[in-house]
């Protein structure tokens, strides 16, 4: 018997296939995607092996935000070798949100810092807060800028904060000073103007009560941001509430006139002196010696003093002082009473000086 020999060729495949997972989409920061992604296999090969029998990819696309979706790839060849791969995809397409805050309730004269508070439900905020400093004068709605999430999405915080900055002082015009001396209170007025935050009060006033002769101003004016300025001290305040001193006289203040007249004067007025503040009475006696002709006596020219506003005029009761009061030669005796009050330039009237003029002729003289 003859036997026959058959030859068989055996193929051995111990190597698993290879491939990669390819992801297409907009890549952001920190391994986050910021758009829809598509997923496919790439470079799939079994080399010289038995050949691929199946390819299973768990996801071909992702369109919803996810903080981590596992994508797996399983490739099996004909003899059962298996290739596996896995990756995790993080997807955040949604911008974060921001709440703006920090605007003051009204006008301020300093810089303003606005704050943006970030929130994000997926990749979380890169910074919870952002801030921005505003220094420019004006009244504008502003926002603090951009906030970002960890994927790189951003949003501008709302420009809903009314920022009102005024760093400029207001201006003031002073007025109200009288044109001359007064004996009453003086009220000065400051008129405010401000182009930005406007004046807190349109006018300010200041009342001056005491005697003075000095330039003054009504004080400060403020704007609504807290800026202020001192109103100019350019108002001449002239206040005199003090009456003049009591007038005073001496015997020499009585004038004697007439050809050949001689006279001797005596008085108790000098003892009162000057600088008094109450009523005074005194007598000036005039003894006339007639040497021929008429002899006349004129009323006294008294003196007065006011230390502040100064003399304005006399108030006189009695015969006129600018004419002779009597002819002693004819009458032999004359007795006249004068009352003097001094008025100063502020309108104050001082105490009364009463002067009695007692004139007589010495008999037996010619």
C-alpha cells in the first residue's frame, strides 16, 4: 500500500488591530470644547493580520454640554484580537453669566470701582469676580468688562451701572453787601453754579451781626458730589450799631462878635470831657464888656466823636447856631438852651448834650 502526504500552511495572528479616535470641534481652554464635536475613527489598520471583522465607536457626535462623556472604540479582527481605546470629552458651549454691581447711589467725587460677579454651571468661572475702575467725569451707564469660564467662553457684564463722577469744584458769586454803613445785620449771599452734578443748594447765606469794616464772604457752596468752594470774600461789610459818643463843648466854642466887644467865658462843660455815652448838661457863662457898639453872642460849635462809621450830621434843638442868638447891649441878658445829638454814617444817634448859654452885660462899662 502506498501512503500520500498532504501539506498545510497555518497563519498565526496574535496582533490586535490599531486605530485612533479623531475629534473635530472648536477646542477651548483646559481641554474643553466650545462647539459641537464629531467623532470618528482614524488610521484603522490590522496590518498583515487576519483582518478586521468589527469596529464599534460609542459616540459619533456630541451636541450638548457635558462635564465629561466617555467615548470608547473597540476593534476586533477575525481571530479575536481586540483593540480598545477610550477618551473623555468635555463640552461647554454656553457663555457664563455676569451680574454687575458697585455703582454708588448718587454723585461722587472719587473713582468708582464696578464689580462683575461670574457664574457658570459647566466649566465654572475662571475668576468669580472681575472689576474695573472708572475715573472719567460724567454720568454714564457702565459695566465692569468681560468674565470668562474655564472653557474660554466669555460674556460682557451688563452696562447697567449708572456711574456719576464729578471731581470739579462748583463756582460761587458773592453778593449782598450794602453800599454804605448800616446799623443792622448784613446778610451776604453766595450764588452757586455747577455744570456736572449741580449745586446742592442754589444759594447760601451768612448773617453778620457785629460791628466791623472788613471784606467778607457768605461761606461755602457744595455740589451734589461733595465738592465745595469758598465764596470769594469780596463783599465790604460796614456795620456800626454803636451810637456816637456824647458831644462835648468848651467855653471857647461860644463866639463873641461885635465892634469893641470883649467877653469873659466860663464853663462847667469841660469837666465832663469827651467819650461819654450818656446825656450831659452844662452851662457856659459869657460876661460881656461893652466898649462901644453892639455885642453879639453866637451859639456854641460843639465837637463830636464816633470811632467807627464817622460823623454824618448834627441834630440840634434851639436857636440857629449860624446866627447871633442875642444882642447883649440891647437886652442886657440872654439865656438860650441848645440840645445837640450826633448822628453817625450808619444812622445811629448818640446821647444829648444840653448847653445853656448864659450871657449878660457888665453894667457901667462903655
